[in-house]
C-alpha cells in the first residue's frame, strides 16, 4: 500500500496532462504560434474591452502569465506602465520578444518561469493576468503562491479561461473537447484560487457559453 501511495503522489500533481500533451513537442508549439497570436483572435478575446474592464492604467505593473507568442503584449504595453511577460517555453518567449521589438515596445521585461513558479519579482505587480492558460497549470498551488508573492498588497489576479462544459471550445468533431481538455470548471477554479490566499471580487461570463472572467484580490 505504501508503495502504491508513493507512486501516486507525483502523478496526482500532473492534473493538466491532457491539456499539456501537445505543448511538449517544439514542432507543435511552432505551429501553435499562428493560432495563439494575431488579430483573428480579437473578435473572441476582445483585448481592448478586456484591458478597459481590468482598469489598467499607466501607474500599474501588469504580469502576463503564460504570455505565449505575445498576443496581449501590445495592449498591455500601451495601457500599463510596465509589463512582465512570463512563459515556461523559451521558443514562445523568443517570439514574444521578437514581436515586442517589431512594435518597439520599451516597457516589457521577459521572464522565463517554470511549471511550478512564474518567477515574478516580489511585490512588484499590480495585476497578474492569465488568458486561456490557467487550465495548463500542473502545479496550481505552487503557481498561485508564486503569483501571490509577486503581487503588491491588494494586488489582483485576473483569469480568463474556458468552461469545462460541452461545446465550450470550438471543435466541431468533438463537442465534448472542453470536458477532457479543461482541468476545472469556473466554480472549482474559484474555490482553488480562494484556498490559496485570494478573495474573489468579480466573476462573470466573458464569452457566451465559452469563457468566463474571474478577478481576485490578494489577501
């Protein structure tokens, strides 16, 4: 029995294995760049409306956790005083850096995190933002601890992600794709985040039947 439990412990932590399987392959990540970046996402993600809803100002420092190839970077760089762009994949960060250079974004600092920590500087961030990436966290408690450490007192964490429900993600061949791909539905995400030092201050549907927005304050 002890051996079985010992073997089960590391497996239990890998709660996002289904969502992360395709990201393990560098060739797959390169193919994803076109999907993850570009104006084709604007109708769905509504970046300008999102920045306005989060009340980002030039007095703020924003951390884009799981920045990927940098889809939100231009919007955050324009609205905020400082942006930390974090990802665990060097190739995604390289593309985000290239995009920042092409757009002459001068207020962005890049951080290579890992699956257990975003490696943010302590108490420097007003708003930590996670777009379509929370369901990829293998170690949510550890990641949330790192995010909390990086936030200033009263700092906020905003999560936009998919519901764990039928037809929540566009996949015509498999309407149940979100059920197997997404780790937790919105109410369970809220419970998990609140159990790790945060207090929910806003929760609403972001994209009808598909995504929600949840905003938390550091306790």
